C-alpha cells in the first residue's frame, strides 16, 4: 500500500487519532490529518467526507477513520463511489477485509477497542494485500 494515508476522527475518535498518527509516522507513512483537532463535540461527517473524498479522488490509496462506534464514519465514507470502508475491531477482520473486499478505509470503534488492538488492526490492514481473483469479481459488483 501507499505510504500516504488520510486520517480523520470526531470527538469520540480523537483520543486515538494522535497515537495512531504517531505510529504511522514512525513506520514511514506520510499522514494528512483531516481533523478534528480537539475533544470538543464534533460531527463525524465533517471528517469522514473529506477523508473519503481524498481516497475517492486518488490523492490517497487508503484512509483511517475513527469515531465512538465506528459506524457513523463507516456509513458516511461508504456513500462515496469507489470507497470500501470497513468497520474493524479485530486484526483478523482487518486482514480479511483487505484480502476479500479490497477495503480502502479502515473504521475503528474507539469506545469498543483498546488502543493496542486498534494499532494492531491498522498494521494488519496496511500490510495485507488484496487477493483478487474470485474476490475481484465480487468487488466489481459493489458499485451502483
């Protein structure tokens, strides 16, 4: 995967955004932060749309989105054509969504996952390749 990553979070995801950004940078990734920049209440679409748009238009190959349940950012990101955002809370899910769904945005539920597990999920997501083959046939049927 590309070494350029877009990241965004609402207030609930904010506590993990900086540690994940730091981990990404320590591992050679160039990170663009789409906010939020504080724990003040914020609306998840305000951050999910810019991250999804940046991935959709090819500026980034992948993105990381964070919110309390992961659901809001995931639903929002998946409104964009060409986005395959996946809600992930276990490393095996991160691996499978890359292998089988060619997911390009990982969505993490900060209120339901420990930071160490979130980092492990990000690592698996970024280091797993899409298998293609029969999975490409299925992925090709996703777009409306």
